[in-house]
C-alpha cells in the first residue's frame, strides 16, 4: 500500500511539474512576441525623444495586466510607475528596472537593425540566424534573441509581466503589494532620480526593493546580489604648447603633455594594480565570515584569465570577489594627438585621461576625488577647471585641467538580512540549486536614493545570461532565461514571507 501511495505521489508530482512546464513554455512563447515588439521601439539613452514611445507601450502593457499606472515627472524623462491594488495587511515590494538602452553602432552588429530582434542558434562557428517559424515546432531554450536591450533591461520587464499574467491565470494569491518603478535614464546615470525619489517618497514607500538588472553568475546558477558599487569620474587634461608643434623643430624643447600625463598616472598605482594614493582604501575590513561568503562564489580564476586573455590578475584583493570589495581607480580612456593612419609628427597641445572610480559603501566618491586631486597637486601640477590662459601657461611648468563627474553611491544590504534569507530559500526551492550569493557586484545601479530616502533593504535578483553582451554589439538573451525569469518572479511573488 505504501509503495502504491509513493508511486501515485510520484505520478502526481510529475503531472504537476509537466503542467507547470507547459504553462511556463506558453508564457515564454508570449514573452518572445512581446519582447520583439518592445525592442522594436528604439531606446537610445542619448536620444530622449525615444522614450515617449516606450512610455506609451509600457502604459498599455501594464494596464493590460491590471496595474494602475502613471508617469512621474522629473527634470528630464518621466519615471514610469505601476502598482496593483493595495492591501494594507500585506508587505509591499518595490521593483526597479529600466527601459532605456545603450546607443548602437549598426555597422558593428551582425544583423541589419539592432532594434529588430533576430533569432539565432549557436554553431561551432558562432551564431546562425534562423526563422521564427522554427519556434512553431518547439521552443529551444538554448536559442537566443539578438537585439538592443533584449537583456539590459527590457527582457526582465517582459519576464515580470508574463509572470504576473500567469499568477492571475492560476488564481494565485499574491502575499505582497506590488509596486514597479521603471527608469528611462539609467544608462545616462539617472541624474534626476535622487530628487524624484524624494518628491514621490510616499508613493514609493515599500518594505523592500528588488532590482532586476545585470547578469547572473557565470556558473548559470540562481544568483542573489546584496549590493553594487557606485561610480564617479574625473577627466584629467595636461597641457603643452598652446597648439600642436612640429616634433622636429620643437621635440626635446616644448614640454610634451603626453609624457606629463603618463608620468602622473604612473604615480597613482603600483606595478600590481594597487592604488598608492594615501587613504584610498581607508575604512574597509573583511572578517572571516564575510570572506567565507566571498570564497563560496564559484568563480574560476583560470577561466577568467583565459576568457579575458591575461596571465596575472592585479593584487588589490586575493581573489576576484575580494577585489570587488575595494574602490577602483580605472583609466577608461586615454588620448593625445593622432594615432594609426592619421598619425602626425607633432608635439601635442594636450593629453587627456578619462578616469572612473568605482565606489563601495565605505568610500565616499567626493572624498576619493579630493584625494586624487591632492595627489596631483603633490606631483607639482597647477590644477584648473578650464583651459589655461596664456598668463597661466607662462606662470606654471605643469598645468592640468580636472573636471569632476557626479557621484552615484554604492549600496550593500547585510548578508544575514531575513528578506535575503527568504529570497535564497525561494530560489533554492524553485530551481533545486544552491544560490550564488554575491556581497557586492562590480557594476553600478542607481539604487542608493531609494535606500537613503525610503530606508529599506535592497537586493539584486539578476535574470539574464552572463554572456549577453550588454552595452556591446550583438546583445542577446538566451530564451531559457525568459523561462527562468518567469518562474523566479512567479515563485517570489507568490510565496509567503516568514
């Protein structure tokens, strides 16, 4: 009798699982069509006019799923806000995603139009375009959808909407009030966001914040991220002669700004990549429990080196995750004179380095910029915030123009937070795999205003494949990630929190 009961239980479980698989696959088919439609709307972050059509599309689609929607006016692009009917007896979750995208250079994409989503399958030689008619026979989760913002970040928006529709179709009780805020300027730094969150504070009130942006861990396992680094920037320009000079006539005589800049930059880091500026790493300490979490992330140093094709990593930390716990000082661009086929025999008039400084919660962006500027002064440079005048050029040997970028702060939620535990348990039970827990990710999401103003914990639940080429040509989304995201949203939003 016991064996018969167990056999029946197994058959019933298999039937439920199969039914769930069919339902999810049907939702995936719908999601593919909607993603193609959504991606077809250009969303270049540098072209604010693009956002109007995207906002109109979002309004129609969210209202179709039963949301009340509104546009929250800002200094630039409105924020899109949506909420399901509220129940005062339920906790409230606020979800953040963005609908703008990086600019595209169509000539570098392997398809005619980056906003027309192309279906491809992987072959030994790369990816091969296939007809959407192939999806009528079966949906292969390994096939991919190529197009701008398929992964960053329109894909997760589509996953969420289809999960909500499936929850309603199945008449699932959602134990949360659900609010959604969609940003139209994330790729531009979300400058209006801090003021907007303060202005609309009461509307945005919630018990916790979920962010759905960025890729899952390279292992492909369910991933939960407790924080992200912030960012600020500096533009450094050294000055030589007031205009380019013949290198034969004035080489060895007119000061070369390229060498001045190179020598300055070389004083900022040691040979193993550690910042030499005093105080740059102040306030950061990692206890053994934290290090154990960092080491639990299944990174493979050899695989990273092979993929990026370098022999030895820098020594800011002992391993990859530890390196992310410290602020960085990165040269993201460097230029002087002309190079390549346009090279000229001149002493340049200037040389420029674009720096970005990734921040952690212990490091204040304005403080770090001040430390860098103090270091520059100690190297004998006269600092300006504009192009030097003739009088200034004749009065100082080494002149540098320093322009500062705005600061987006880092955030980090405690690893032991009970909502984090709830999310880990839910993802583990849903996918049957150990969840990769990341203390802080390297990229930046503009979440600090929500945390500071609303005083709520925040967590990043990434949904897209790690090799999605976000910000680059041939951005793509693995179809299986649509299924993953729908299931993840479904379970998180239908599971009662302890």
